[in-house]
């Protein structure tokens, strides 16, 4: 550009000098040739700059293809390739884990599964955190029950803003599906037979003549070591709670007065 400006000034001066008769036509033509040459060099330089810009853009596009961008925010939990290895299109490079929200998969018995609904809260504990309870919300219930153990899968969404929990941990928890007040309950170990699916059980009771007999009960919810008794048992009935394996129907026994226990404010999970 500097050469072109100088050649332009020389040409302008030559035109004025020629008009005054101070230089020959040949000298004026030389100034014209110098100006044309400077313009040609400037055009060539501009073309070279354009070519260099195009090459730079191509290099930048190629460089962008070398950057691996994750579709989500998270932490690399596994690297599947090493530096310098050629990979096929679509081959996994890294495994990214977002621990801010976890999915908890749990197993629920078929009997209790009918009471589970999406949106219900779930509470659970994790080894290593003592008595601390974590919470989540059920977001999906598997419509198919496992034929082997008659249980279904549920998936709960667990907020984990501090990322204290890690994927793959085993947990123990419960889903509160109903709250029952003042209901009769019996300990599970007092049931001689218990059909969870049919919600029925048999127990040994002592009748008015101090004789052991079998009674069929209708059972309901269960929690921990306790089972709800919905029908088949009166408050005055005497149930054999322990040692039932040592007696059989028809045996006479000396019984102490007892009645089924009543749970107040019992939650079933």
C-alpha cells in the first residue's frame, strides 16, 4: 500500500511537470508504468490475504472438530479411549455422570405395589450416613411384575445438590402410602400361615374352654414386624403370640389374658 501511494504521488507530479514542459513523454510513461505495477502488487497482496484467511478459517473448522463437547454437564466417570487412538464414528469416548439428580430403582412387592402412585414421596437411608434420611419422589412405576418373586420396580427421582450420594449405592427405604390410626395389629411371627397376595392368615387362639383352635384372619397393611388385622379377630380373643410351634389345635393350655395390640398413628410403607 505504501508503494502504491508513492507511485501515485510520482505520477501526479509527473503530470504537472509534463504540462509545464519540464519532463519528456517517456518519463511520464515510466511514472504511469510504476503506478500500474504498484496497483498490481497491491491486488496480488490482497488476493494472498484472502487465500490466507480462507486457509485460516479451514484450520479453525478442523480445530473445532478436535474438541469433544459433552451434551450434559457432569463429571467424567470413565474414559474409553486414549490419546492417539483412531476411533470409529459413533464410538463412545467418555461416560459423563450428572449426580445432581439421581434415579433410585427399588423393588416393591406385588401386594403393596397396588397402593403405590407416581408423585408419592420415598424416604431411604444409605450405609455410611448413619440415621440420616434422604428423600425422593416416585416418577415411574413398571407396569410388569416379576413372575419369579412377584415384585415390581419403581423409579424415584432423588435431588442430590451436594453430590453426596453416588450411583450404584444400595439403600433401604419406605414409601408411605397410607396412614392408619387405631387399628389392631399382630406380630408377624404369631401368624401360622400368611398369604400376602390373598391378604389372609391363620393364627392359633385359645377359646373360652382354654382349648387351642385355628382362626383365619383377613390381613391388611404391614410395616416392620407388624401386620394389620382387618377382620376375623375380636378384642376379647386370646392369640398365641409365641411358642405356637409347641401346640396344635385341640390342645388344652393355660393362657394368660391378652388381646391384639392396637397401633396409633401407624404409617405403612
